[in-house]
């Protein structure tokens, strides 16, 4: 049975994530210090003290990478290694660290820059996103195809899609999607039109920093967000991460690709159970275990030994 490590995106963050790992393992404290140095953020304060910054994109992204990679090291120290990795939007950076393509420090540093660029490229109020529940992607695409400035953002799982773009365009699409049969249409509280062509300048600017980061040969392949293809060639990674900022996240398709690859167990690493929910609706035959606490590691060991 092949194992995939999968990582959540922005929205999964919470105060206290990875705290029990830091309380249990001395090396986890060192990883917090390394993240602080790489990002220029007091990561211990951001992760463990009550604050509002944890939900500001520029801080959320490196904080989640820090927490998820601490959890990953605890797993790999137990001899639990992935055969393939993947991550939802921001989670792609964690997937790349787990696959050996990127250093932890570079991922923390890059995601702070990415978060800042994603928040600040489009002026506040000019772009937004909306979640559409209960409609298939073909129907949504047909409704929005003639609305200039509205595009698909996330293919999360069957019946759960996110659209993105200019605020007036997304708001124009929302009642039309309700009329087309959506069970729920919810405008999201986000700081910009993530994964829309409006963010292409952010991806182009991010590329300068990606070019300065070391990208190594992958120890295991990963599934790229914007193509849902298995990538084992390190030379493709910078292009994919640049494109990812302004392209739809093909998560549903990525899960199908993992199934095709022979994955029988997905270990969702990080706070919350967003990915577990998507797996159950997309590839229910794949077992999924969430690891967000030290004790969760024993569940993975039991599944592998059973």
C-alpha cells in the first residue's frame, strides 16, 4: 500500500497548532527558532499566544508551514515515509519539503513573501471568492463562462467548488449559481481573489524569489496543484509554483491521480480535517488519517501494521 502525505491550505490554521509537539520534542523548539529566523516573525508568539495575526495571509502561510513540517518530522522520525506528497494551495510548499525538493527554511521564507504578494497585489475590495456547494463543475463553468472577470479557483471535491475574480463579477455569478441549483453559495472572507488571473503579477514577482531558492531532486514525487500531474522533475517546480498563484487548484483531480498511483492511505498532516472531508467525497476507498497531535501518530502506525 502506498502512502501519501497531504497538507491543508489557508483556513486550517489555529492558535496552538503543533504545541504538543514542541512540548514533547526538543528538536521542535529548534524548528520554531529556525522558522522565526527564516521569516522574520516571532513564530513561537504567532503560533502559541492569542493574536489576530494568525489569520492575516502574510503570517498564516509561514505559520501553517512551520506547524505542518514539525508534525511531518515527528512522523518520519518514527520511520513513516511517504511514497508521494500533495498539498492544497499553500500546502504544496509543505509537500515539496516532504518530497525533498525544498528546504524547510526556504518554504517558510517563500510563503511569507507569497502571502504578502497574494494579499497586496489587488487593492482591497476589488477581488473576492465564493464557495459553491451542490453543483458540478461543468454547470458552474457554463454559468460563469460569459461573466468577465470570474473564474474557477478550487476544485475541492465533487459538489464543492470555489470561484474567484473581480468582486462585481463574483457577486453577479452568485445568484445565477443559486438559480442553477446550488445548495449553498457563500462569499468567502478573504483578502483577495486568490487563484485568479488577477494575481498573475503576484506570481511573476514571486518567481524572482523562487529563482533564488534552491530546488533539489525529489526523493519522492508530488502532485502539482495547477496540473494535477505527478511531478518528479525538479526543473518544473519553479514554473508550477509561479503559475499556481493565479491558476485553479485541481485538488479533486489530484486525489484521483493519487488513487491511480496506488495510494491506499492518505496521512493528512496539519490542523483540521479539511482534506479528510474532501477525500471521503472524492476517493472514499482511500483510507485517510489526520495527524495534528502527537498521539495521532499511533493511529498511522496501527494502520500500517494492521
